[in-house]
């Protein structure tokens, strides 16, 4: 056998081995393709499911968008209401400021009235002290007069008593002499 034959046989063996390898690889590739087709089919269903879910989410988002618009409209209306309320409160604040100014004027009037009452009270205290002094001095004068009148009365009564006693003694003496003579 020649080298050429050996080479040809080796080449034929190599081709046969390569064929088997190719067939084995094709079987592996077919299995992998079948698995990939199965996976793609499952993924296709998953994608369809996700698309349906996304459509549902889109519908929900449209509903939420509509609700957000409604809330925004309500907020706009409420914002206007709040502005109206703020305007009214500002006008009430102005009115209260006016009332505060009026009350400040009234407070000043009360302060001046209090000052007047204080001065009147001081006058009454002064008058009371003057009356007290006058009554004390009058009381002292009356006491002096009553004491001097009492002393004068006592002196008169004492002198009257003495005169009466003298006269009574005289009458007793006269009676005593009369009674001694009559006996």
C-alpha cells in the first residue's frame, strides 16, 4: 500500500469521523433550535401577555389621567375659593384694624376718665381730711365749752348748795328757836 492509499484511507476515515461529528452537531443544533423555538414560542406568549397587560395599564393610566385632570380642576376651583376666602379675610383684617384703632381711642378716653376720677378722688381725700380737721377742732372747742360750762354749773350748784345749806341752817335755827320758845 502506498502512501497515497494510506493518505486516502486516513482521509476517508477523517471524512467519516467528520460526517459523524457533523451529524452529531446537527442533531445538537436541531435540539437547540427546537428548544429555542419552544422558548421563542413561550416568550411570544409572554410578550403577548405583556402587551395585553401594557394595554390594561394604558387604560388604567388613561383613567388615572382623567382623575388627575378632575382633581386639578377641583384644585383650580378650590384655589379660586381659597383666593376668595383670603380676600375676605384681608377685608376682615382691615375692618379689625379699624376696630382696633377705635378701641385704642376708647382706651385713651378711659385713661383720661381714669385720670379725672383720680383727681376727683384726690379732691375727696383732701376734703375728707379738711372735714376731719374741722370736726376735730370743733370737737375740741365743744369739749372746752362743755368743760367750762360744766365747771360754771358746778360752781353755781356749789354756790347754790352753799346758799341753800346756809338758808337751811338759818331755817333750822329759826325753827330751833321757835321750838324752844314754844316749849
